[in-house]
C-alpha cells in the first residue's frame, strides 16, 4: 500500500510539473508583448506600425479596386468587398493616431489615384511608396495584376492578396511584441486574427 501510494503521488507531481511547464511554454509561444502597455503613451514601434499599415492597407484597397468590373466568382467578390470594409476604417484609425502623435501621415496609392495621378499604369500611383515592407507588391506586380486577362486575374489576385495578408500578419505580430500603445497592440491582434482567417479562405478558393 505504501509503495503504491508513493508511486501515485510521484506520478501526480510529475503530471502537475509537466502541465505547468506546458502552460509556461504556451505563454512564450503566444508572442505576448515585451513592453508595458499604456492607454495613452506610445513608442517608436507604434509609430512604425501605424505609418506602415496606412500604406499597406491602402495598397490592399487598391487591389480590391481592380476587381471592379471583373467576372469573379461570387465568393471572391464578397471577400474583396469585405477586405475593403475592414481596412478603410483602419486606415482612418492609423492616420488619426499619427496625427495625434504629431507624426506625418505617409502618402498612399489611394491619395495619388484620388488626385488623378497615375491614370494609366498602377505603378505610377506607387511613386514614393515603400514596397520593401512585408507583403507589399511592387509597381510591376500591380501593373501585371491590372493587365491580367480574364482567365488569369482571379487566381493572380488571390495569390497576391495571400502574400499581402501574410505581410500584414507579420507586421501585426511585431507590433504585439514591441508596441506600447494598448489600442494599437489590440488592433494588431485583431488584424492577425481576421487576416489569418481570410488567408485560409483564399487558399480554399484557390484549391
């Protein structure tokens, strides 16, 4: 009886230790922020995130604009409009934050298009844009998408938007790790989750 009790107690303690270890590891994998969050204060990571996402989101909206008038599967057309509905308000949020922080709001493809510039190639509306950030399409990419034939456009659009979303998820994870401004970190978490779902949806549509 004594030996069985000792073995049972030892097994119980081992299970408890393993469970504690797994919880701790899970916390590390979740990529929780390494900075104390604030409802009012921000840091350089917050500024970089807002500035980059203004241009990144604007390009996604420009890609959605290219779907107008195209013969798309209904699911793809619905997805495209959902992306617009989500990202246009977020562009406004990021721009408001930058204004509150006395930071410059960067130019975007949408600004150039609305001003009547670049009425030909899409690459013209990318003048001055940073295409080195994760998932950002180059001017040549945008021209190729604009010029794609009916048989190629939908597949090309989905593949490019998946890459674009993956870049946004990467940037959102960086903000969650390094950001200080709580609303920005929380929005980054929402972007990671929502765009992750859209990535899986687009992969399914391609499949």
